[in-house]
C-alpha cells in the first residue's frame, strides 16, 4: 500500500493536503487529523467536503482487519523458535528466541552480550538454508570477521544483512524494507539510541522508546521473526542493573541479564541452598559451569570468567 496521499492535480484537494505538515503527509497523519481537517475549511464547503473525503480515505487505508484469537494462536504455535547459539539457553527458553517477542540482553562491558548476539545470528542462518538476519548496527561496531568464525559455512554470511543505523530514524527506515525470510532482528545496541536522551523530559524519552518498540514488534510479527536487543548495565552493590530504567523494561517481553562470575565462586554456590531458596525456578544449565537464576521478569546468566560456548567453537580470553 502506498503510504503517501497525493493531490491528484485537484486544486481543492491540494489545498487540503497543503494544510497538513510538510504538504505531503503520511496516511496515518491524515487519519489522526480527523474532524480537525474539515473544520479548518468551515468557510469553504467544497474544501471541507474534500477534506472529509481525504480523511475517510486515510482511515479506510489504515484500518486493520480483525483476526480471531484462535487463528492468531495457530499461527503463533506454528512458528519455530530461532536458536540462540547456546544449546543450554535454547532449552531454558523453550526452544530459542520466540518469533514475535522482543528480548533484551543486558550486561556490564565484557559480560558477553555482544557475543551472544553474534552467536544467535550465526545460528539463525547456519541452521536454515534460507533464513535471514537483519542486524541493526547502532553503535557501528559490527565486525564481519567475528561473525565468520561462528557461521557453519562462509556463504551463510550473505544472509546476515547489516544496516548501519547510528540514528533512530535510520532504524525505522530499515524496518520498512526488511530482507525476505527474516527470522531474527538484532539491535546492537538500544542503549546507543536512548542513553543520549536520558536528560530530556521523561515523556519525550518514553515516546521515542515506545515508537522504537512498536516498530520492532510490527516488523517481527509481520515477518515471523524474533527481536534481540543489547543493552548496557552497571553493577551496583553486587547487583547488575540494566540501563534505561524500569519504564524501558516494561516495553520489552523478556530481560536477560548476563553476569560474569569467577568459576570458583560458581562452584562454591553449588554447596549452598541460599540461592536456590530465593527462586524455585533456578535451573542448572549444562556442564560448562553456566547457571541461570530466574526472577519475575529477569533472568541472570552467570558465566565463569573468560569462558564462552558459542556456535561450533569455544572461546577463551583473547580469542574473541
């Protein structure tokens, strides 16, 4: 559908459209104008009628077709999760990243969040012959060589589409024309977009955050893809706290906090029931010293220092 209304060489219609921002508004902008647009031409019946026609056409163009809940459920149930690149994490998440959902992966610098994004992108294309990944490179830090070490076949790199989007407007533009067979949308990182705005009024930051999440969710649902966002975090009083605050976390579906701990500390916790008693859902994940501790809307992945199990290889310090 063409998302722009044009004057069609009609002088009255052109006057109506020129009364809206930029003279060539989006369909949504016209629809939202509602009764205010015809009212602006109350002294000119012809223009008021033309304004009403424009608004009605815009409303008709963007009106969604209702879908029954059972059809939505069947469609969602048929979607296959996207592998994360970590077998143990796939098990924990019920198969991997669920299509249509937005996951936030947060951690302090060096915790492994970017490597998890690389592993997930590599797994998405390595386990399917036609799946594609859209990598939104907000921080301009994507390194092809790192990805090449994780994919099963170098030819799989052709299906990882990297969009360098240092500005949020570029992200929105990239989502309008995603690659075909899209299975995973990666944003590295959301902190790069929103952190510079934290000094602005709260309602402005929340508006932009909400618009960002809505755009990502719409693209994910339309494509049947999952969204994984990286976010920064700080460590305060022995707790890892994701950046951007509670209002942002309310917008995403799941928050996974990566916490790096010494292997010795992890071994010591095996003999203590204190951590287990805090949450009945605490779970042991494979035999590589990784542990998940789950709370209400947060999961914490603890990794022994310098150890990562990613894709077909395992990396230690200095090998990333």
